[in-house]
C-alpha cells in the first residue's frame, strides 16, 4: 500500500532523515522505534504532507504522492493522528467528532469503538483526561475512514492503565484489518503489536525485522526494552 524510497527530510541545513526506504502492506502494522531525535516523527510528517521531502518518493498504491499538500494526502486515504493529539480543546467531544464526520464517517462508529466518548460527548475536549483525549484523537482520525492510519506517539504522557487501553484499541483495529504505521516510544508494546518494525537511529534505519525478531535482539532489548 505504502512505499517510501530514499526519503530525505531537511529543516534548513539540518537533515533529519537520511534516505530511508521501507514499505507497509495492506492490513499490516509497521512500527518505527528509536530514541528522541531519530527522525521518526519527521518521517510521518513527510508522508502526511506536513513537510515537503528534500529527496525521495512516497507512493500510495503506486501513485506518487510525494510533496502533495495535507488535504490531498487525506483524500488519498492517509490520516495522521499527531503527537500531542491536537484536539480542539474548546469544543465538545461530539463537536470534535462531527467535524471529522463531515469527511466520511459516522459519530456512532466512534462511540461504539470508544464508549467512554459517548459518556463524555457534551464535555469540552480540553476537560478530558489525557487518555480520553487520545481516544478522541484516534476516533476522529478513524472517522475519515483511512486506508492507512499514521499514529505518532499515541501513548505519550499517559498513565500505564490508559496506555494499556490505547494499545488494546489498536490491537482491535489490527484484528479488524486496519493498516497502520506507528511511531512509539513504548518499544515493548509497539513491537508486540507490529507485524514488522524498524529501528531508527540518527535519521537512518539501523535495524529491521518482524516485531518478534526485534524483541529477541539483544541490542534492541538493552537500548529500548529495559533488559
């Protein structure tokens, strides 16, 4: 579904991503793990059209979407759930969802997947807990009925109980056939979820394999799994 080839991302004179290549097949979960500053979020930003690549190509179903503006990327079927959630804090839960519903989906779908949002639907989104805000951000992204869902640090800043709830929701999406590209600091949970994974280091892909293979790798275990 997605093929990234020779992707380079620069911010002025600083190159954050150094010519990486990888792909994501339909129905697959692929994760990028690595230290802060490794280039993971920049990779997602380039795919989502938020940053124009300095070099390389991004193809969706063999269509070259490199450098298209974000709204065209969304129309092509790629939706980003950004780091920090970026919900509309001064609007209600339901208003946040209805804005997304205008694209394709149904608010009822979001409430079925995340029942807590139904209970909170009249609250201002800014008054939700961090985990509830993340559920809202994911639900809002799903209402666009993406073919490819990009998730940037969905567990960032959440309590362990809410991290477990978020990854349970992602596992349910995977079981339903969703295609996801996941950037995540919680490497253990990310690798457990992923079909395939890549370790990014200083803007390059340092190691690749299945999620299970990387969990067994001694270097990955020492650097990212606390073992």
